[in-house]
C-alpha cells in the first residue's frame, strides 16, 4: 500500500476534527447513543471516516463509530481497516479494532496484518497481533510469511520475537528463498546469522 492513498483524506481533516470534541464518550455507551453523538458532531457513519480518524489518532471517535455499527472488518481503498492500522504502526487502533471484532488474520491481497507490521518494523503492533493469536506462519500468494517480511526488512528484534514465538524459519517462498536467505540478500547479515543459528539449534 502506498501512502498516497491517504491524500484524499487529508482534505477533510480540518472540518472533521473541528466538528467534534476530544472527550471520550464511548465508555458504557449504547449503539443508539453512539449514533446520536456522532450525528450531533455531523460525522458520517462510514468506514472511510473510521480510517480518517484513525490516521488522526482520534480513537475516541473511532470507538464511537465502531460502537455505532461500522464493520471493523470493512475494506477501505482495497485494504481492511486492521491492515491499515498495522501498516501505520498504530498499536492502540489495532487493539481497538480487535476489541470490536476485527479478524486478526484478515488479508489484503494475501497480506495479513502481522505480515505488514513485521515488514514495516512495527514491533509493538506485532506483539499486539501475536497476543490475539495471529497465525504466525501464514503465507501469502508468494509464500512470504511475517518472519520473512521482518528478515527482508532487517528488523532484527521482530525476527527475534517471531522466532521466540515459534515461527518456522524453514518455510520457503515460491522462489525457494527462506527468511535467512532474504535477510542475507538485503545485506542484513546480523539478522541472517540469527536465523542461521536458530535453524542449526533446531536441527
């Protein structure tokens, strides 16, 4: 996903954010009350709005919108909300979406939230997804896993975390490359060594 996808939303930020306060109104609130509160703020009830306020870190509004009935698994600009939150490293938004029923292994063209968080180096998001039982060895259409994504990006601590959580370092992509080889191909030699030592210890 490219950050240029966000550009359409920035046009509306000033008006949207000016129309609502910062007070958290979502605790012990009913669906009807959430809808009424959002309508009073002139906030449209749609998934695009959830992404807009998520980008702006207005999770109080996101929470109200989800309580009001917006689908936490909604697709916005071809990607699920949880994949967006994971790609941006927004741990609290990830936690909120999961609390409202987002599917932890939902995919965007085969890419899971865990894969994109690992690729982008968002360690806290990776931890949150693993705590919600994300499938650690899920593979996309090219055979890429979260471990391979982290190795390719040179995110050493995420690789270490995934290995400790039981990620399979021997899985291969369709081109035959494993996580160690991906790390080495990108010049991440310390990470490649970690993976090699792990594989040798397992055997």
